[in-house]
């Protein structure tokens, strides 16, 4: 195969959540914040951050820890970061963009696919 025959295939940087009902997102805020833990659903995910839905708004720039948690209480992933954007939909549900402090390594991203947290379906 010649170099000119090769095609560069780009992967989407964001990956859809698989919609597993037994998995939830928890946003752990600093001491003194009320409520300290907010529970929501994962929408999509990348090495740099995630989008999730929450029952209430979080301030842009707020530092927090995001956890992906199974119904059993097992923490699949925990990442520090901050809220980068927020948006309220027509049903009153809040979507937030959470940016990780450091990028997630490729191996951990692959594990999220293997355990069914993320899907490649478009």
C-alpha cells in the first residue's frame, strides 16, 4: 500500500454513554456546599471531560469531583475537575460540562468501553 492510498480515519473525541440504568454520576462538591453530593446521569464522555444531567445548576468554575458509580456503590471512575458550562433544557433538567484537571489515560478510557459504560454507536 502506498502512502497516498492510506486514509486517515479520525475518531470522535466524545463517546456516548451506554445508558446503563445501574450507573449514575455523582458530583462531590466541597465541604459546606449543600447538597454536598448531586446524583445525575452521564450523557457523553471524552478524555478531557464529560457531559451529564443533574437536578440543579452548578456554577461555572466550581471545583468538584465527578464519580461514575454502579448501583452497588462501586466507584468505576473518580476524577477531579471543574464545571465549564451549564444549560437548562425545556423540561427543567440541567446539563453540565465537567472538565477534568488532567486528561484521562487511554487505558482507562478503553476500560470504560469494556465494562459497558461507553458505547461506540453513533
